[in-house]
């Protein structure tokens, strides 16, 4: 094929693919089969490979992602990304309407009603019709440049569908993960031993901040656009502006309606409060906007939000169901969690069978009893909660619920510290779920990452008395594992048979073998020391460099580590002074695990800063977290407060005068952002 032919064919293919994408993602229609669509895309990919200079930034092949961004660039918003005032009753909406009418001096105002999508806000910038930036809300003034990630979302046009695009256009919308896709995606995460996301909103916001855009491409994300900031010359009202951008290729919700007055708005609320659970994605309210642009201008903005728009938040959905029983789970730290077993019931699009009851105080305050009809609500968390009891439906023979006093798993008497809400099983050493929980934590992804041991296999090893501590994993052999089996029933009653055939055993042994190379910081995290998360473990490893040094550290030396406060330091001291833990660490060391930090911290890009210590203070052109990340990426260390060990104070605008005086007194070099950027080149 000649270059000219390629140019022609590429532009034909782009037009066709964009047309089918728009039909599929924005209009829920399909003119060709998935297979034919894939063939068009493959042909385009092949042509772009043969003629790389013909690859355009708006090519639909860019939707599959591939670029990796380590640190997102900060971009200042052209117009601040504001929030909306919230209301919770129609009465409050009438007050909003009265304020609007008073300012405008009119009797009635036309409103547009939209759903309030529960996702993550995005600002999309187009220059001469091409998508050039996708920016998150950030702090409202500046946000992260996540362009490569949002390019993978097919309902966002990469090029505006018009031969005469405006020179500049900004469109705002919300990225959501539809509920069905969210549930499948979470199941996948659980199967891989990853933490599930609490709700579709968190999943959407986590997705668009991923470093690898090809991972984002695999996530089921969708974008609803709802606002065009700045002057829109093509329309005189909000409704028309959205209809205009719809023609340009943006996805606008079909549910948007115009009402002549605030009474119409009430109809919209009542309709969607009932119907929202039927929607495939989460909405947490509705947004009411003055339709006419002239009137919007007249109303203007407060410091935080437009005066011409307001949100009405739905009450969390509730259902009543019967509480069949209260059961107790024992966590890896021994904490007891009471769980309500419910008669299965439909709530906010999913079936609920269990709810969290938190602790003994909550059960007694609400006087919840097995057999009661309870009100269940879905909040932001993955597990729904019980918010009340319908006393009128309580059985007459019902009795107060007695909280347990002994561990349901090992029978030990439970303890409760005065300052804590939870009961604990003190049998740290022998209580089975605590032992299994510690080992499960040890093999987890962020820890030793022995994924060949996940999904119930620890249970098999425990039942066969092969493991009692994490160190026992390193004594496992082929002959001790081969032929073991167990039938496992999960909480949803699904029965699986686990049997250790030769392939499984070899995989387990390989996983254990490979874990010997896991860096020290993750070994430290894997021990499961209370309050020591992955980040703290990394900081401790960077600071002390070896297990030997860490074991010697005093309480006060521990406190010097960035982000280590009294609670963590106490927990570390108590963990390391326990002879049983010392014995386990000794065995892990003998097994060949990494007990020293390699020369540079594991994810250092370049060691330009060579272990120098920084205290970052004040306001910078990028976020403080980003600056701290850069310090670590270039081999430096962050400290939260200035001490004689600090090498540099990185001072932004408005650095506190006390910090400045202290740095000067200790003779510490104070540098600005530009100088720092020069240091790291
Ligand atoms: S309009 C200047 N419309 O809610 C007004 N916002 O609390 C811009 N949201 O940050 C916002 N659905 O992330 C608008 N139909 C909708 C919305 C919506 C969801 C989000 C948006 C905004 C937040 C305000």
C-alpha cells in the first residue's frame, strides 16, 4: 500500500470506527457485529504500525492505552472546579428558588433537572477539535493531568464531531463505573487476592488515577457530561448547551428535563427517588440548574459554588428485613466483629444478606435482638449497616441479646481495653482465625505475594497442622503437600473441592521460593505488626535499612521516622520485645528472606539525592504529596519536622516563620521549588 492509500484508508477507518463507537457508547445502538468492529480496529492498528508517522492522537486505537505515567502533571483549571450547595428536602429547594427569584426580581424561573452522578468529576479540554487534556478536580484550582487514562473511555470523544470545531472548548462531566461492571470487577479483584473497592465511586476514582493506561482501558468506565464552563456562544441556555455538545459527540444523560418552575422539580425528585435503583449506575441526588444563561450570569458565583445551581441529595435507600442471627468473626488481630445474618433482601441494586453491627455498644444502644425486623441502609461502605429496629414487629417472646464473653473460635475469655470499642480474643498465639489471618496477610499481594497459596489453601495447611506461624511456610516440602484435600464452602454456600495435585504443589513451592527475593520493606509489612501498613513499613525500611537495626531501635528512635507516631512506635516496641516474634523473625532470616534494604529504596528512579533528608513546608506549584514523592523517587527521604538530621528545608510560599527560624538556627539549607527541581535535574 502506498502512503497516500494508507492516509485515505486510515481516515476512512477512523470515521467508521468513531461512528460505531458513538452509536454503541452514547446511543446504546449497534449497526455491525462486535467481530466486524474488531476487524476494523485491527486493520487500523496494522496500518498505524506500518506507517507510524500517520498515527494521530485521536485515533480510536489510543483507547486501548499503553502509556505509563509515574507522576501526574498538575494543571491549573481555566475556571475553578466548584462544588454545589446541598439540600435534603423540597422545602430547602423552595428556599433556593425564593432566593433566585428575589435576586432576579422575577415571578418564575425555568429550571433544568439532572441526575447527580456519583462518580469522579473530570474536565475535558479540546483545542481545534482535539482532546488535549483530561484533568481531575484536584483541589478545585488545579488537578491531575490524566489524559492518557481518560482517552480509554469510549464515551469521551477524542475529536469533536464537527468540521468546524471551536478553537477552545472545555466540557465537564462525571466518570462513573456502572454497578454491574463494578461487581464483576470486584469479584475479579477478590479472586486475585486484592482488596475490593467499597463502592463504584471509589473504583472510578481509583481507576482514573492509575499509572498504566492499558489497565484503565480494561475497566468499565463511562462519562456523563453536564456542564460547559465559560461563555457558550452556540446556545442561550444550559439545556441547549448540552444538546449542542451532544451533537459534538459527548454522552449526555437522556434523563435531563426542563421545568417551568420549582414545582416541576418536585416531580423529577419523586420520579427518580423511586426509579434510581433501576439505573445501571449510582446517583446520589439530583442537580437543579437555572436554565437561561443570562439569568445564570446575573446570579453569578459565591466563593465555593454557583448561585444558579443546587444539589438535592437523596436519602440513603433503606429496606426492612428480618435479623436471623448475630454471628461473630475473629480477625487476625483478635478483634471481634459482630455480623448480622439477614433474611436476603434487595437493596440499591444488590442482594443484601449480611450487615455490619460494629461492636457491643452499638448492639446494646439500639437494643437489637435476633428475630427483630431491622432497617438496613447502604452508605458509602461495601457492607450495609443496620440503622434501626422496628419495635412494632418485635416477637413477644424476644429477649435482650447477651454479647459473647468468650471467643467463638477458641473459647478464651474476651478482653476489652477501656479506650477501645471492640472486644479482643487475647489468645494471639493459638486462636485459629488469628493464626490463619496472620498467614493470609503474610502471603498477600502487597506483602510476600505468594498468590499460589491463596483461596483457601492456608486453611488446608492449617487443618493438616503444617503451619502455625508464617515461618512454617518455608519448611513445606513436596511430600508434605501432595495429596492434601478439603471441601470448602464459602459464605454464599458455594462448595468447592480443593485438592493438592502435583501442579498445585509445584506452584506453591515456586511461589514460596520466589518470596525469598521480596524486598525487606515488604517482609516488614508482611509480619502484620499492628498499625504498620505498607507505607510505614517502607519508611521504616528506608530509615533503619535492616532488621538488625530496627530490632535495636528504641521507642524514641522509632519516633524519628516520618509518619511514625506514638501508637505505631508502641506497637513496634511491643512486637519486637516478644520472644515468640523474635523467634519467628530468626527463622525467616534463616529461610533466606530479605532482612536488609538494598542500596537504594526499591522504587527509586535515580539516586541523585543520595539519602538526603528533606522537610517540605508551604505551598508549591504542584501538590506537596507530589513533591514528597519526587524526593523519594530521587533517593531522598522525607521528614515531617525539622531536626538536626535534616539536610534541606524545601520552602514554598507561606512557610511558617517558626520553621524558618528553627532551620536557620540549626544551619539547615533552605531551598525553593526551582532550586529543588535543579537538584533533581
Ligand atoms: S454541575 C458549577 N451537574 O457533583 C457546577 N455536577 O457537588 C458544576 N455532579 O463537582 C457541577 N452530577 O462532580 C453538576 N449533573 C451534574 C452532576 C454534578 C454529578 C458532581 C460534580 C460536582 C459535584 C458537586
